[in-house]
């Protein structure tokens, strides 16, 4: 199974830009948290990234989020996007699999038991 940083690294650039743009437009706390994590990983202050044109900033952020040490930030970004921008798709997916959830949020994703086939 791919980790979140791998997902962001492998997905089409257009989709990763769309996810970051969503966070920028609709979820400022999420965007700020990811921007801060990327800035810390690059050993710069967040304001250094904020002053760059958004297209350049997002390209740098996507590049950074595709690295293993950025797993937590990448996971936070993907979870935020899925739970807020893709709620209906997430609900349909979980319903199809028969996984109990509360509006797309699953408390414990581990199965009760595992059987070998």
C-alpha cells in the first residue's frame, strides 16, 4: 500500500495542484499547517514561501510533500481534502464496502479479524 507522500508524488500534477488550491481557497488552517510543515522541512520561515507567486509556491510544496519525511503533512492534506471536498465520494466508497462511518469519518479502520485465503 502506498503511503500518502508516495500518493502525492505519483499522482498527476494537475490533481495535486487542485488539492493544494482547494486547501488554499477553502481551508486556510489546513493550508497554513501544510505550508508551515514544508517551510520547516526546507529550513525557511513560512513567510519566505508565502511571498513567492502561488504557482511557484505550490510547485515547491508538491515537490516537498512527495518526500518520505513529509508523510504526516501529506497525510493531513489528503485527509482534509477527502473529508471536506470529496465527502460524497468517500461516503459512497465506505458504504459500498460496508464500513461503518460518520459522514465519511472512520474511527477504526482495522478489520476485526483477518483471514488468509
